[in-house]
């Protein structure tokens, strides 16, 4: 958007504001004032953010060893007094809110200036490189035919709002999130109602990380008890009080939106306000007023907080929400339909016998008895629901549930195009086309009565209708999920409450958060100031071993300055970035390639091939074993001839691309140029995100264990193997790839005193699955999944071959086809061994789903 986000002059930076503090004069000689030194501040910062009570801090400070330290404080009270001298953040206020009807206790609102909170976020140095200052439009090609939607600034509402602002103005999108939460489990059911604020200008990849602290507590909304005889009217009065308090809190934002506008008052003409204007009775007559509101399906709030907020429209600012709406609908309804169709015992059994995925939850006791089901647990249940119910539910019901799964996965993409938006609508339409099967079979039942229901009055389902239209208006829905704000409740409510005396929670929570924010800002400012005073140290040493690299000690080697511990970016990341980030195998592999020859052992255990990065443990699981012995241990009768055929195709330079060779050429007693191998029981894989090739995805582990006491037949995971160089994963999907079972991960060992080229190449023995063609399609029409069968040779033996490890492209999850009833002899450790037909589960991971959909 041209003429937006104009820079008028040099403003006050984060450090400028730090230097304007009342005590900045003393920091010219002592940067850490009111603390004596950096070490003194480190101890104070740790204690202030530890969550310890004042009594525990006093006990700590009385320890003989601690009393010998030259600390500037001797008591917890003195420590908190020093904290009060640190530069402040947005200041907390409180006021008693008058109400039109009596309440049990006075209504007290604790809040901060909303504009100060926005300024604090806008001015923060950590968010600076992750901000959008002007609306923009993205297209898939230079012809600008297919539009892409990502951030809020990429959508139409931001573009429209910017067009209403004066030339040069910068649009700030305000995010408000509010939900009640229990303070602790041991406080007599006491609850809090936090109101969080953030900036839509901050890109969602940073904003939605809890470690970024991009959501600030703006207010603690009062939870009141109205003394009205009609309980329904008490709910109406609660809603009115919420809007009244919200009106107070956001008034600075409304003022900021109005000032300087050279046009007529842009008061919203939303349908809600037009309907309210048609209600003529006195709002203080709550029951009569609410009766008239019900005609318009309104809540009874006479003065909604957005009534005088310029350019506001509920149709635009009330966004879809995945955690409570989509996951909630899945658990409350989809799972119940499946439970009613299969029965609790059968459904639990099917979940319990699925082969576990490393890093994901395994439901060894099933799912129907789960208590306090979190959003993550609901996501984990979703991963398996479609293949689990296949064959046991009516076809129409399976299609309906699968359509809702497609809807959720498509809508959670971080980049959506206009064509993907149409797929979201089509998925929802397919559900409505087949949902009648669910009611016809009596699968939709009342939660309490258990009686069959024949209607579809499900609010969460109705809200799904707004998802596809919202994509072009406010960007991808996944950025508005409440996962981050729900996690923030722990940080801004539960942790502060745990350090209180369990009285007057609200005021003590505010004081606690004020101290924590002062500490974070002071730590950021002092470290940046110290780095600027001392100058950056750009020296960088290559780690002595690959183990250091795998631990995440080295980042992108192309950014040497940023790798320096004293570089501002590194300092900010150290303070604000996640403490346990996802390991980046791509970065580690790149660093290893540029390491000084001889400084790291070969062959390198972390490497990349195409879109996939691999990580093997430095020490193999078996350091040296004879090939015949390995064949017996891993139950691979044709291991020797398979290796011989591989060497025949490999060539002298170990660079050939391999595919399944068909008929076995070598004999069982073939002579090999080596007799021993090293063996690994697992390899870890990582890929770039499907919609963001600059970011890495989660790590998946492929196991190839021999039989043991826990796994009687061994543990073998499936993978996607690249077998056609004309196609590449993930853009080509399964074309040019095979689904295989990894039986052995090995490295040939050259005979002693001899060096052979291929002994630095890691190999796998893999057995192929064939895709069973379906009617007019490669996928099953009900589940949308590929049906797999074990491939065999003409002799009836399983079809397996040896391949380079780096031809693997992805982890794959297979689910046995249970049919009408699962075999009761199955367990999680033998279900893969005894099954001959499988579903290729595309729903186990969203990135995998996007690749093959």
C-alpha cells in the first residue's frame, strides 16, 4: 500500500526511553543501579522472577554463604524495594465501576492504559524485525492471478482501513483476547478474567510463540455477583458490565483512532448497532429490554464497547478461533458420533493398538475415559480418527467426519490461496451433504438423555460457515487461535497467584507482573547497553565435535555477526526467544560442511538431501556386526543378495540414484567386498515447512529396532522413499516416491587396512508397500486415504531392497485396516507385523497432509 507507514522523524528508541528514567543519572557510572553490579543484578533478577514467596527469599538470603556475598539487599522487602526503582512499564490503575443493579461486592476494575501497552509492543526491539507497517498483497505468480493470504496485513480489511486513514498514517491492528480461567486448584474455585492485548502488526510466527511475551495483560475484568432474582438476567447484567469495563479500558485506543482524521465521523454502520437502535424500551428494564433483544438474537447489552470505535465492525474483528471452536466441536461431537457407532470398548481398543509415533501421544488406554482434555490432546486424537473408524462406521458418516477433518487441516495452513479457500468451503459443503447419515443411524445423541437427535443446532458448527469468507478479510484463521493466550494465562494469572498470600488476588497479580516486566525490560536494556559500550565480539569458533552442533550451539554460519554472543540480535534472542527451540538440522549440517577438515569425524552424522535433513547418533547402536548375524537379528533373509544388488547398481563413485530393482540378481551365497556393518536403531528426520521454506518443521524419528522383550517382532517405522529423480518431495506428492518399511539402518565397514568409497554412505534395507487402486481413484472414496498392501516377489517373499539413507524424504504413519471389528489379539507392538493391509494416514501431521493432498 503506497503512502502508508511514513517515517516522519527520529523517535525515541527503546534505549532512549531507558535513558529517560528518573534514575538514569546514576546509571552513567553504574549501569545496573539500583544494584551494585552485574552479578548483584543477576541474583536479584533470578529471585524476582523465581516465583518464590517473600518468606522463602528471606530464608535464602539468610544462608551463611549468601550472606558473604556483596548484595545490595538483605531481605525480600529490600529486594522488592529495589525493583520498584527500575524503569517502569505501562502503569496499573484501578477504579470502582458503578452498576445499574446492586452487586454482592463493589466492582473493582484493574487495568492499564491500552495505548501505553501498544506503544510498549510497537517500540520493543525484539519485535522490530518481525513487524509489518503497511498492508500488502501477495500473489502466487507475477501475473497476479491467484491471491495468497497470510498475515492480517495481507487481507482486505487492513487494506480497506488503511485507505480510510490520512496519507502517511500507520495502521496498528489491536488484538484483544479474553477468557475466564481458574486461578489455582486450591483456592476455593476462585477465577480471574484476564484481558490480553497484542499487535496484529507483529507477524504470527513470533506473536504466537509464548516465549515472545507478545500478549500483555491489559486488564483484570471484574467477576461480579448481581443480586437479581432472575439468573438469566444476571447473565445479561454480567455481559453489560463486561462491555462497560471494556469501554473504559479501550477508550485511549478509540481516541487514538479518532484524532487527526480529516473526514466525517467513521462511526460503524454495523448491523448490530442498527438493530440496537430499533429497540426503544429503557435498558434499565432488563427483562423487557432482553425480550426485545432476543428478536435479533442479541445478548441484551445496550452499549457495546465498539459502538464509537472508528472503522470497527463485529463482522470483521470477531475472528474464527480454532482451539475452542474447531477442536471443541471435534471432541464434543465428532468423537461422540464415533463412540456411539463403534462403542467405547472398540474405539478405545483401536486407539490402543496403534503403533506409537515418537514425540506424539500414544493412547494406550484409549480416548473415551480421558479427563481434562486439553487442546493438544484433542489435536492428538484427531491425528488418527479417520483411519481408526474406517470400515466400522457407515460410509456416509465416515465421509462427513473426514470432510470436517479436511476443513480443520486446510484452515490451519499458514498460507492460504483463493483456491485453498474454495477447498475449505467444499469440505464443509461435503460434510453437510453427508451429515444425514449420522442422524439416520442415530449417532447424534443428547449428552444427558442419550436420546437420538434429528437436528443440527450446533453453534460451533454454525461458526464454521464464517471461516472461508474470513480468509480474504482478516488473513489466515490459524493466527487467531487461542492456544497462545490460553498458555499466557499461566504466565499472567496462575504463576503470579501462586506467589501471593491467597488474598486480594487481583492487586497482588498486578504488582507481580509489574515487577516481572520491569525486570525483563531492565535485563534487555542493560545487556544491549553493555554490548554497545563494549563493542561486539565477532569471533566464532567451530565446535570440536558434532555433538556440540546437535545441541544447538551453532546457528546459521552465514550470519557470523549475529552468532556473536554480544550481537544485539543474539542478545534479544537469548532473552526473548524460546529456551528450548526446535533443533535446526539444516543449519547444523551446513555448519558441518564448512568445518575445518579434520576437526570433526567422518562420515558426518547430520546431513541434508533435497528437502530433508537427517540426524544419526554419533555412536552406532551396534558398532560392528557380521552381515549374516545382522540378517538373522533383524529377520532379513535376503540381506546379503540385496546388498550385492545395491553395489551392482551403485557404481564406483557412490553417487547413483536407486529404485526398486525388480527380480533379485544376486544369489544368497554371494561374495561381498566387506563382511561387517555398523547398525543404528533410529534416524531422525526434519523438513522445511510446506508453506514457509525458511522455517523448519518438527523432528520425526524412524525406528528400525530388532526384536526384544518389548517388541517381539521388532519395531519398524514407515517412510516415504524417493525413487524417481524427475520428481521431488513435497511438491510432487507421492508421484516418484514409494511407501516403505525401514527394516535396517546400516553403514558398510571397509576391510581392515582398506578404504572404499561407499563406506561413508549410510544405507537402509526397506520393504515396499504397493498402493491398491480404488474405483476411479488412487484413494479410498470414503476416507480419502491410500490403501496399502505389502509388496511381494513372484516367489511370495516380501519385496525389499537396499537404498541410500538420503533417499528417504519423510516419515510415514500406517494404520492397520481393522474392518468391522479389530482382531483382539493385536497390540501396539504387533499390529504392524500381523497386518497385511494398511491405511496411509495423511492426518498424523499437517505438513504431511499438505504434501500429499
